[in-house]
C-alpha cells in the first residue's frame, strides 16, 4: 500500500460542569432523570422567551481556554446555526462562529518519547441538543415507525475545541484526546467521560496528495472511546489508501464508526458552512471579558498536568511510568504528596500507592476521593516502617485492618497486637537460637556446600517466623552472616 501522509484534525465537545444550563436555570443533571423534566420555556424555545448567559459556563470556558494557551477574546458573541432536526426545538443551535471566546492556543503531546505541538484553531461555547430515543423491541435500533425525544440535555453548556490539522497518526490523536481529557479534569471544567458523553470527539482525516496538498477530508462520528479513535482511524486510513490505490476518488463526507463491526459507514455528505445560515444571535449582547476578570481566573488555575509531571520527575526522581501513574489524576497526585511529606519517604509512598492503594481502589471500584484511609494516616503508617517501628509485613496488616474494620491507625496497630519490632540484642538472641537448633544447616553452609544459598534462605525464613515478621530482613541477613563468620 502506498504511503500517503496522514492528516488528522479533531473537534472535541466537552460538557461543562455547571449546575444549570447555558441560557436558563434548568438542571444539567440529565443522566437517569425522567425524560423532559429538566426543561423550561427557554430551553424548549418557546417564542418570546429570552436567553441569559450562565456566568459559570463562561468562566469554565475561559479556564479551559487558558489551560490550552488560547487568547481570550475581549469581544465574544453568539451566533445561530440553523439546522432542522427533532432534537433541536428552535431549529437553530446557539453557538459561536466568528468571535469564539478563546482563540488560537496549542497543546503539547508525546507519543513514543516524541514530543509534538498540536495547534488549536479556537474554543467556543455552545448549547447541546436534546436526545432522540429510538424505541427498540430487541435492544437494538429496530427501525420503529416513530422516535421519542428527550430535551433534558438540550441547552446544556458545551465547549467545542477545534484543533488545526496537525496530527499525523492514530496514536497522536489518542494522545491529544487523552491530554485534553486530563486537562479538563485537572481544571475541574468537565468530567471528560467518553462513555457517558461528557467528552465527544469528531475525527477528521485525509491523506495528502503527492504534491503535498491536503486530500479529501472525511469526518468520523459516533466514536465513544479512546480505543475506538485508534481503531476507527486505522480502518479509515487503510480504506482511503485502498480507494486511491485502485484509482478511485474520495468524496468529502461524514462517516459513522460502527464499533461492533469495526468499520466506518457513509452517513451523509458534509454540509458546507453556508448551509447553516449563520447569523448573529440578537437576543444576546456581545460579551467582553475584561483583562482583570481573566487574570482573576488565571490565578485560580492549578498546576498544569505537564508541569506536575516535570516537577515529579525532577523532585522525586521517579521513572516516567511512575510519574504518569501518580499524576494521572490530580487528587491522586495530591494524595501522594501528602503521604510522601508525612512519611518522609517519597519512594516508599510511591510504592505503597502503586501496590496497595491502587489495588484496593480497583477492588472497591472507587476513586481516591472516596478512599477511606486519609493520606496523613497512610503517611504516618509508612513513617513507622521508615523508623523500623513496624516491619513491612506488619504495616500491611495494619493497613488491611484500617480498611477492612475501618480502624484508625492507632486502633489498627493495637489490633494486630504487634510484639514490637525486634532489633539489636533481642533479634541477635533469636537468631543465635535458630542457628543452635539447626546445626546441620549451619555446617552445610560453613563447608561451602550451599552454593545456591538455599539453606541460608531457609535459616532466614525460620528467623522471620520466630519474630512473626517483626524484624528487618536486611538486619536478619547481616546477623546470620556475622554469626556464621561469612
Ligand atoms: P467544519 O466546520 O466543516 O467541521 P472546520 O474547518 O471547522 O470544518 O474543520 C473541522 C476540523 O477538520 C478541524 O479540526 C480541522 O483541523 C480539520 N481538518 C481540516 N482540514 C482537514 C484535512 N484536510 N484533513 C484532516 N482534518 C482536517
Ligand atoms: Mg465542525
Ligand atoms: Zn430550561
């Protein structure tokens, strides 16, 4: 197959985390709500009603724009985009066209260690449409003679982020969406969940002509997971190459990704911008975001994910994988830093979170925000290991008690009834006893026959059993060696 350069540009819709809709006071909480209960004359487009812009939605859009290094427009306004469809009661969508709230900007991504800057065209605000519900007899789209419409989602605030066609592989597209999602979550702007639809992605892809000019662009819709982005693009790139290889031509169209079948299917020829008959939304005055308002928002921005990654790598010296894991979620990163500070050992804190905390969260199907052990408590527990007051094994027992029985650190320590950490003379006595009782093994080792160290391990194991795990394995080995004169 010929190698034509791949060109990809993405349009991402993020549902903004406001309590109420973009132009009215209806709740945005539509998941699971009774159909058509979160509606009012404004979001149902009853003639004569007037929209009022939701300040919080504007603030969140600016937040996201700042995170994406955009220029915030000081003269932003809304337009009507006309199309006739049952999920849109007014037959036009209130959106932004020529004066988007945030313009330009970029996002840096990394694929296989290769950094790349994806430039953005703009970020704009718009209202969501309602949802068509197709009656089904067998759980699939059965092609019934009618459809139902639920307007609860209609009028919810979205920010649409339009990238430049800067990406050149499916992997880059996935990295871009992943980074946008993480940023949106860090900034508290959106849940960014593809499965539930708070992050939706339209993927545009074309293959360049031999002279380097852009080829015909295909838009892919109905992509509901990161995995599907990659699969849909791989499929579509191969399909377009095949059409061109066999002397065919591509038409500019919208295709729908069928996840089950693993193919894209033609949906409709793409409408040109003129078909939407954009014109100014005269019910809403232009808005100017004053510089001090923008500065005020800027001051509330948290540390950005990429800055946090860089800081974690240099401050703690962790591997790239560990850094990515700890900074994936802002709350998890905060949790880690408290544990690290409280325990005095960032390395131990990292290992505990990786092996214990994340395992339990997975078992309990929870996020760190709902985790029952507070970071200060875990930090104090790890500090006890660090100070050798508890062995690692004991600490894990204590931790399990804290979780299973919902005990405080002190209660859990009492519960496991530790015999106290054994070290120095006490440990020496136990080890001497073990060696005395196992003269055969001692002889075997001394005569140099224990080439693989199996007998030595056996003796160490006996000591650990005697101490019920209340000793430091390194100290045990050292003492055994010393006593054997090795
Ligand atoms: P529309 O409004 O019709 O969807 P836009 O000009 O707003 O068109 O572009 C939408 C998206 O398509 C942008 O993200 C852009 O980067 C992308 N795009 C534009 N041209 C191409 C191309 N030749 N190949 C792939 N993506 C493209
Ligand atoms: Mg578009
Ligand atoms: Zn309403």
